[in-house]
C-alpha cells in the first residue's frame, strides 16, 4: 500500500510567544524536520499544510525541495482547513495526519496504523486512550470518506475535527495499550506546545 503523510504546520503557536511552532528547534533541528525525518521511511509522499504563503516561504527554507506545500483555503477552520487542503493534494487512498509538533513520532506505530486501515478498509484509524480521549492528529484517514465528512462539517460552519470524525461510518480505535507494545513510553504522542515542554524534551 502506498502511503501519504500529511503534516499540519499552520497552527498559530500562541503559547510560543509568536514564534512559529513548526520552526522551533530541538537539538538544532526544526520540529517539522524531526517529523519528516522520522517518517520519510514510511511515506511514499509527504505533504506539508501551511496556513498561508508567507508561512510557507519560511517552511520551504527548512524542508527538502521535493516535499510539496499546500495552504489553507479557508480561514477560521483551524486544523480542519489544513486536513482538507492536504487530503485534496494526496495521491494515495490513505494518509497519516500528524501535527508538526510531534518530533518523536514512531515510524513503527505509524506502520501499525496503516496496516489496520488497509486490512479493514477503514475510513479512519484513530488511537484511543484508556479514558476515551482520541488522537485525531496522529491518525490515518481514508481520503474520500474524510473529504466528504470535512466538507459536510464546513457547510455547517463546524471547525471541530471530531465532528468530521463522527460522520465516518467505519472507524477503528486501537487502544494505546496495543501501541505501547511498539512504543513503550508512548513518546510517539508527545507534542510540544510550550517552551517549558521544549525544555523538558531537551533534558
């Protein structure tokens, strides 16, 4: 199965004091490049969704030339706009959608999610924690069903990714305990939202 990885880079990064989160460096490398490097062996194509061309120019300087950029065509729809633009560009039926702030994403976990998706022909494969919390931005989506769900949500003016997810008919929710068998510390889900969290990762 050929696979797309869609990296969402368009967040406003309010908690980074106006710094662009995807370009924050961890061990002298931008967060987005950690994600790209970790997943380049899994993906047949990688797409980066930026919020606009201005941000795209900054990202372009940091990532390989072969990686295409897409831009949010809608304002006020948050990550959903990036997922829409990215899936429309995707060449293959299944895409991992992941945030740019997950520098420890584990390629074997991602392979596991893709395998579930293909085996069951699922509309989505979304990890679920013991408390019921989901990881929709570390998940695999089938292109056409998810695009249909997103467009329906947008028509209703709903920017929550959970609304689109709830409209999918055939979703698998693998428990994180299964993922723990691959990544014992579940570092794959660790995201960096603040400078404090960045400092912890450096330590």
